[in-house]
């Protein structure tokens, strides 16, 4: 494997040799594939633009992110700038390399948006973004070509599964009781946790090779901290909360993002304030670290955020007359 990584490192260094003028645009496209961008875009879509599209983006993002974190620990491979001093650290990452989360999420999320819109321009735009986001990760020195290719492949499988089974599963769920819907969400959430806990437990005695640590330190923070359940807990908790909020809001008659532009802007501001309070306010109060108590409180915090996005905030918007009353 050392020779394989060395060969790919030469390729990454050659990509970086295309010139420093690419750094700014590559960081921009990398941001368009980041979880931070998607977590910002999700509330905008759900609250202000199209609830159906926002729900699809949210669910595929959370499933993709949870699986990606688990697979990273299962493969536990280095990033190019960790492995080789010849690769410039133009960005810093704390997790393992393969599969690329940016590449995986780009295919899954931009693909689900294109499938929902079902327009040629949407597919062309999505494919262009998938390619540019993947290429940006090579240029920034944070992924080998294998990482990007595997990420694209897993993202494509998730996209196929969501587009193939969304309608029949949604129709089936509509005929289930609210309790069963929440139970199914809990089962999926716990499955994500189980999948992630297996490689996490297997790496309990793993330590970062000294040469990886020295090379990674060149990029500054964040330093490598690749054996962690935090990302998986975040995805699983948010998914459970998102579905719980959706089920509860549907029982009130549902929610639609239509309305005047100013009301949509006010929804966004109010909703984001709620997210920030839950994320950072509770984050300052709840314990952190790699303990069972910290895990439980992290899951709870992100479940509350998910429930706020799909249930609490929409209910508040209706009560404040920022959104149309539910259709009963």
C-alpha cells in the first residue's frame, strides 16, 4: 500500500502544480460539497423554497454523512498531505481519507436535486458540480484519486436507491400510524449508530503513525482525530429528530414553503436563530468527549435540531403568520 499511496501522491502533487491561481476557486467548490454548506442550504430549502426538495436533500445528506463517517473508520486510510511531505496542505481535515465525503455527498445531494427538478439543465449543472467538487479535493491535497472515485461510487448507489424507492416507501409510510413512522425512524437511526460503532470499536487501540502526525501538523488545525463517533451521532440524531418533527407537523396539517419573499426571509432568520441556540447553547451545557454520557447528549442535541427544522420552526412560523395555515 505504501507504493500505491506514493504513486497517488505524485498525481496529487502534479494536480497542485497546475498553479496557485486555482486555490481560491477550488476552495469555493470544496465548500459547495461540504456538510457545512448542505446544513446551511437544508433549512433554506425546507423553510423558504420547496419543502419536498428540502426533505429529500436532508434525508439523503444524513444517511450519506453517517455512512461516510463509518466507512472512513472501516478503511482508516491516510490523506495525501498526511502521507507525503511533497503534497501541499491547502486545507486541513481531521478524519480518515477514503471515501471522500465531499465527492459522495456531491453525487447524492446534487443528484437528488437534479432528479427532483427533472430538467436537463439541472442534471448538467449537477454533473459539473460533482466533477469540480471531486477535483477540488485532489487539488487541496486532502484526498487521493481513489478516495474521490470510491466516494462518487457510493454516492451514486445512494442516489439510485433514493430515486428508485422514494415514492413506494413514501406511499407505504403514509398508511402507517405516527407511532410506527417514528419507530421506523428510530430503527434507521440506530442502524446508522450500529454500523458506525463496529469500526469505532475495532480502532479502540489504533494510534496515528508518527510520520502522518508530523506531515498533518503542517496544515494547522484541525489536527487528525479520525477515530470518533461524533459525526455518526450527529447524523443519526438529526435524522431521528427530523422525522419526528415531520410526523408531528404532518399531524397538524403539514407545512408549505410558499409565501411572500419578506416572510420567507423572516422565517429563515428566526429558524436559524433557533438552530444556533440548540447547537451552540446546548453544546456549551452538555458534556463532550468520547463517553457514553457525551454520546447520549450529542445525539439528543442534534435530534432536537432536526425536530426544530421540520416541526418546531414551521409550527412557529404558522403561529406568527409567517407561513400559511396547515391544510387539514
